[in-house]
């Protein structure tokens, strides 16, 4: 079983949230057998639209716990990510970072062929926790797929919060360098062994670079009114007793 899916399932159980109220929206094609293991509603949508789809689900039924699972390092659907954070939509966004970092802490990742394209990695990746925090997220964290206990706890904590929560998970996947059948535990272990836990670290300082170890941990945990809270407060102040709060 995929270690991320295992931690996610345990996180739901630990949170005490009824699985029937959890709806996952993903632009990542998970195996149907893996999805069935979760025993929750699962929607697959086109690349970059999981957050927009999830926002519609949440507004359509505020009782749902909506979890968009996104990929591509937020490069597709980035505008949805930004505005969901600004509005503090009540979503738990999990960004599965499956890019293969060729070098971490000065060490080459295992099994990366020397003939890789020299032009495919010159752009720096987003610092996802920093981006999320800057846009208004109330909870940010990052773990590798092998930090299963810590990831389980983060999923549990985020599911119990009200607002825009973002967890980044480093889980290597198919890319320029490796075929999907060649993804082995050595690469997953490489990221785990070259990471350092710094809970409470300023998200501005956790960018992934070739020179340093990967900083993981829970970085921010705060509160602010959700989009629906702000909507109800504004219309209630204008309409008074005539207004019926949404989702109440």
C-alpha cells in the first residue's frame, strides 16, 4: 500500500471524523483499488482543478470535510490555490510533491542516470508551505512519505481545523528521469534520510535546495474566520434578522 494513502487513512481515523463526511478530490490518477481502501467519496478531476472542484463541493454542502489532493507542485491550478488561501476556504489541501530532486544536501539521488537533460531542472520549485502561509493558510506542514506517524498526526490535526490547511508530502513519482515501474524504496529513503524536522520553522526558510537537507515539520497553526464565516457575518450585518446564515 502507498505509504501516503496509509497515513491519510490513519489520519482520518485518528481525527474522529466520520468517513462518510470526507470527500477527496484529486487531479492525480490513483489506482481504483487504493481508492476503495479509503471507504470515502472520491472524485477525479482534470489537472489543476481539484481545488476549484473542492470549493464547489464545500459550498454545496458545508457539512463535508473536503480534501483536494493536488500534484505538479502547484504549477497547474496555482491561481485556485492562491484564492482559496485568500478566502480561507475550509479545505485540507494535500500537495503530493513527486518531483525527483537530483541532489539534496550535496548528495546525488540514487539511480538517477547521468544522461538527464541539463535543461529540465533549472527552474526553482515553489516553496509550498511559504506560498500557502503567504496566501492565508491557517495550517502548513511538510513531510516525506516515510514520516508516516507525523503525517498521520498532521492529517488528523488539519481535519479538525476550520479553514485553509495545506500539507506537502514528498513522494517520488514518474518524471523525466524514472519510469513508474522503476520507482523503488531507495529514492523514498533518500529523501527521508536527508530531511530534518524543524517544527515551528518560519515557512520562508523551508525552500528545498540542492545544498541543504529537506526541512520537514509542522510550521504554522493559527485561526481566522473561514469564507463561510465571513459571508454570514457580512450579510447578517446588512440584512439583520432577515438573513438566514448559510451552512448553519
